[in-house]
């Protein structure tokens, strides 16, 4: 399509008129980052001036940054939990937002073991949609011809619950896939997916995945890009293919649908779609029955140009495995978002994963940045003085690390997200950020985020089972093992058994594994039980004296004896090798922990 040359963009020549508008929007927003931020804050404060929260801090209708910064405190979830609870219980007065709270988005971050509930309002869907609409115009600058085929995206809805007053509580992507924005999206040749809506919207994860994989296989030659939200999700799809290719090939050969697919919407759709294709079935069998799956993605989907998955942050651990299965296809990280707010996008999505930077879009919310001091590990130590050091979006400095603080249209004011970002440069006057890590997260396999205190509590609960054997855990550390799919938590224990003749049996130590899982947060347990995206927890008992050797090793590398603390999570290869060479026994959870969609509190 010929593009009006007057609507060119410094980002590059757009692929079509629609892209030109999107790129121009990015230019406008990033050129005027500070002005846009000022306007966004003024909008948020003026529309919410009469809310209980802003009145409590006597903002008195002020909409300027200075007054806002002097009067409104920086908070975490725990600070507004009472307000959130009131809304959940049915208080419809304007507590945080003048606009009615339309639902709660359940974050994968937890508070007291349960998912955090993030309030949202109807119009936020438009804001999220706007950010989504910018992704393909940017991608089209780097990868031509994406309108000539389809995307195989493994997308899922998760279970939802209702609060006592009947407000829905569900993950942000579930909310988006179930919205008309997604379900009745207008045809766009750059956004055609092999997965039918019926499969994406099926709450049964097996049936959903089976159908999405089946459709992806049937249309294998049309697939130009493969994706999932996070790297762990795409690898789960590969694992699914390993486990189910015989049945999938059977369906393709016969043009019928497995009896395990019972969802009427899927059946109805697939009965019209699936036709016998013995040639394709033989191909699937030929490729999948090989022992070596290296490069399987490019063999089955030969026209794939890139994998669209997030591999930044905790997901970086999956890069080698993705490279193995894809023969090194480019990995595109396109956006940075959360339940609280969608933040921004990667303007150079085909760059190497280690070079990914996200440009925060100044129209999404009002953003502030707390200079990150790696020595201060606890947010609650934040003083008024350190809060006064928060800087604005346009004022961050290249090379420095910051913690993200947001003020949203939905009614979060100076909310501490928990992400640590480093400034890598600017696009116009909008900074670009490398995602460094999530604060306080020790272990993560999928969307779970386990912190040190959760691990400690799980340890304490599990070690109670050892009391009757006169045994205690002297030291422990942990490791997120992602060599197998799904990955799993490994906990190294050094035990002190007073009476060898009464030492804990294998069964007791297996039980300890399960007890630890029972004590971990609901996101972990959901991944274990409903999503099967985390495998059984493993305890590796190591020889007496192993942790002393670990300390000796650290000191030999320059750690101070006085300040040495056992790391509660390890990943450095020599340390792993040391620990693994001292293992005396290995134990696994033999059962699933308890999990239901309902919240415990
Ligand atoms: P949730 O609240 O469950 O939606 O999780 C949001 C969190 O996921 C963010 O605050 C980040 O910690 C993480 N996250 C989201 N997008 C990315 C990304 N592109 N790279 C790294 N981490 C991300």
C-alpha cells in the first residue's frame, strides 16, 4: 500500500497509513514527555479531587506536581489494603476513584499469600488497547510482510472470582481477552491469529492448549511468528506438543476432534474447520517422534520470523532453552505492563534480549522514579526525605537505577510497583529503561514471585515435621530449576539429626516438600495445580558441613567473614556444582498442594 510520504516518522517509514498514525502518536507523546505527564497528573487529580483519599491528604483541589508531591505519600499495597477491602465489600462511594471501580485485576504480586487486588475502571481498557495498537506498527518497521501470514499465539484465560459485593476479580489478560476490544476486534491483516477465540476463551487449560496447538499445526505454513506472553508459556506449549503429538496427529489424519475436547464452543468451531490431512499427520509424526527436538520450532513452522515472548527480567532464564528449540530465532520483547497499569513498549523489538529497553509512554499514567539504593532492601524504611528524592519521567539520568512509582487514572496514588529499572537512553524526551529485576523476588518459574520471607515461612512450617525425629534444618538455600519443563523449586537442606537411629524417612522428607508448597503463596499453588506450569518442589539434602564450605568459597572470592550471610537463592554455576556434589538424598512432593480460585481471606 502506498503511504503518504508526508506522514513519515523518525522511527522509520511506516508500513501503511494506520501505522503512520500510530508512529506519529508515539513521536508526539515522546517529544512532549514532560508536558504530557503534567497534563496526565492534572487530569487524574482534577477528576478525583472529591475522592476520600485525596481529601484525606488535603489536596484541596490542587492539580500541580509540587503540591501533589508534598502532600501525597508514597505507598505500597499494604497501605491501601483497607480501602481496597471496603471497595471489595461493596462500598461504592468515591474512595480512590471518582469513576466506578469496574473490576479488580489480580496481580501476580501477593500480599499475605494472596494475589493483590488492583482496582480498575472501564476506560483503562481503552488505554491498554491503545498501547497494544502501537506494537505492530513498530514491529512492521523491522519485519516486513507480517500481513502475509498469521501469528500462532498461545493465549489463555484464567479462573475468576467475585468479591463479597460481586465485583469480578481476575488477571488483567483474562479481563482483556474477554472484553469486546479483543473478542470483536476488527479485521487487521497484521493481527491474524491461528488460535480461534473459542479456544483462547475456554477456561479449561488442556482443551484450550490442545485446540490452539492443533490449529497451529494445521496452518503451519502460514505461521510467521510464534508467541506467548512470557517465555515460560511458550516452552509449556512445546512440552505440551511433546506429550500430545500422537493424539494431535491422529486428529489431523482423521479430521476428527479428540474426545477429550468437550467444550461445545470449541467443538462447534473445530467441526467446521478440521479436515482429514494424512500428509500433514505423517509430517507431524515424522518430526515429533525424533529423539532430538533441537530446532523443532523452525521445522514445524518453517516460516517463523521471530518468537514474540517476554524474556526480560525473571524470564531471561529461559533464553537458552528457547534458542535450543527455535534454532536461535530472534526473540522479540514488545511491551512492559502490569495489572496496575500498562507502562510502555520496546521501540527496537528485534534487538538482542540483553539490550531490550522499554520506552514508558507518558500518556499511560503519571510516573515517578525513586533512585534505587541497592543497600536498602526494604521499602518500609522509606522516609519523607527519601520520598522527596523522587524524580519525574523526563528527569531521570542515563545509567542510574530507579524504582517505579505510579499514579493511575484508576486511583493508585504514588504507588510503589516494586520494579527496578535502569535508564539506557532516551527516545526524544522519553526515557528508555532496562528492566533490572523485581524487588525482593527470590524464586520465579512462571508468574509466581516468591520472596525471602515466604520461603522462610515455608521452611519453618516444613521443618516442624522433623521435630519428632529430633532433627532440625541447620541451613538452607534455594534454586529455580528451569532445565526441565515445567521448571520447579529446589531447596537445599543441611540437616542436624541428633539420633541417627530415628532420622526422618524418605516419606517424611517428601511430606516436607508438600508442606513447603502448602505454605507458598496462591500464585505458586495456582501454577502448580491449575496451570501445571511449575513441577513438584524438590528438597536436596546435603552433607553436614556443606554450608560451611559454601562460606569458605565465598570468602575465597572476597566476601567479608563478618558480613557473610547464606544466600537464600543461588544460581552461580560453581556454587551449584559444589552443592550438587554434596547431595546425599533427593525428595519430591508426591501430591499437589491445595488451591482454589477463592481467596483465603
Ligand atoms: P502482574 O501485576 O501480575 O501483571 O505482573 C506485572 C509485573 O510483571 C511487572 O511489574 C514486572 O515485574 C513483570 N513484567 C511485566 N512485563 C515485563 C517485561 N516486559 N519484562 C520483565 N518483567 C515484566
